[in-house]
């Protein structure tokens, strides 16, 4: 019988430890060298820490890629306490070639970063692609979404008092859609306002996004159908009919349900309108800092009464055809000083020739646009009455001869 040789106990332990190291190393090599990149755990941990922990980690976690290691670029007063910055937060988490998450939050000290002109808010070809009912904001032309959050007690550390925060967010990752953009923006906005302790209620995270051009909504902005573009908005429904202009009118507007801004549009269902018939109507309101920003945006293109300074053009050129007249007013509403702007668009066909506008015709146009403003202000379901607007004062008219 062969003699059995005993292996010292310490050697057994050392061999076992070596085997464990080799197994672990092999597993790591397989993870890195296989189909997956092996970065998932690290990337998720990085996402959780990024942006001072202000990103909605549990919601974004399923979208984090594994193929490459992530990179973080961040700065801002809420990310670096004690640092001076015009941004409350500016943060990007990027996975090169595999997407990114980016958020920016800035106090509204002057003009808004995004346009709030009627054409950029109203449903239609140039309007927003998606909205989240209940939020003041919409999809942005540069991608992602933007929204506004109110801070009644004011944001700290600013060069002048402001109670409005602008946040934009984009979740540019496979399988993540516009809803992820909105929910990320809301999460960041709520984190900042909570840290600032500036009062107000947290924004509610949306459960859906809708196409403002197609959606039908009820009074509480719940979507009921999407079969006809832009019709049956409660706050816009009476705009065409209440003006008293002839024709069958359809109306549509934004779905934000915001106390800071509102847009309604109405169009007459007329195939062959006569010259100077009203064919389209718009009515918009902007409150607080949003109102100041909107007025500045229009003024920069020369479309405010103080810019035109009472001048009157007596000729409508026929390069494009059509004419419109805007009427601006100022009021006090629930969210503060507010600008109203209503527009009446008229059918004009000079068959290739310029059209002279007589004094009598010009007076008729003024009467028409004032009728639009009165209808907008008096409608119980429209935004001004809903927002308790009062002390309305006319500012002046703006000609849009095209």
C-alpha cells in the first residue's frame, strides 16, 4: 500500500486562495471581453452620484449602457456649494457613442432661454411636438424639453430678485422617450427648489405626454381622444364663436394648464373668404417674468407697440399675401403682471398688386381686433377669467402686413 503524503494546512489555504483569485480574474476577463462592456455597475453608480444626486436614478437606471465607461461634466451653484455661477446646475453624464443625460437649470433673470412666442407654443406645423399637461413647458427645438418652476420666496444668491427657475433636460438614450425628459426635468426642478427652500408646491411628475395638435382634452386637461387635430379645448372653445365673426370656427391651444402662460388659436372653416374677412384668431397671455421675457422677444423683432411707436403703414404688400393686426394689453392676474396679445388675421388678395389701406378700412381692422380681445377677456372658460385677471389696460396695436 502506497504511503499517503499529507499536505500542510497552510499550503491548502494558499492554494484555495489562489484558485479563487484565478476564478475571479477569469470572470472579469469574460465580462470585459464578451458581448457586454462590463461597465454597467460602475456606470450606474456614477449616475447615482452625478449632478449632486439630483437625477432620478431609479427611473434612469434601466437605460444606462454597459458598453463604455461614462463621463461626467458638471458645475453650478447647487452642485458646488459656495461657488458663484449663473447656472443653478449644469450637468451632463455621457457614454461616448451610446447616449447621454443632460440637464441645465438657470434662474430667470432676463429673457427666457426658450422662445415663448405664439408660433412656438400654438399647435400646428411649427408648434411643440409634445407636452405634459400640468407643466409650464414643452419640447425644445434643440432636443429634450424645458419647463418652468416657481419659487415664491425667491432664489438665493442672484444679482436681482427672481422667483422663476428654467430647467431643460434631455435623456438621449435608447428606449427612453419624451416622458423620461419631462420626468427628469421635474425631478431636478423639485430638488433645486427644495434645497433653496423657496416655497411653493413641488411639480407633479407627469404620467403621459401628448401631441398638442391632435389631443382633445377635458376641463381638467385629461386627454379624451386624438381623432381630430387641436379641437375642443375648454379654454379656447368659445374664442371663434364669441367674436361674432361669420363662419364655422374650430379652436385649439396648448395643453399645459399653466398659470404663467396660455395660447389659443381659432380658424374659420371657410374655403373662399372675401377680402378682409377674419380667417384666423390667436389669443395669448404671459404672466410674471414670463410676460417680461415674451414682450422682450417680440420687441427684438419689432413687433411691439412701443417699437412701432404709433406709425401706420398704408400699404399691404403682396409678396406673400395676407394681413394681421395685433392688440397688446397689460393686466394683473393670479401670477402677477400679465401681457395679453390677440391677433386677427384677414384674407387679402391683391392678385399680385399691393393693396392700399384706407383710414376707414384701418378703423374696421382696429374694431375687429378689439372684438377679439373683448371676447377673450369676457369668456368665463378662457384663461383671463380663470386666472382672475383685472385692471386691463390697452398698450397699442402692431401691424403685420405681409
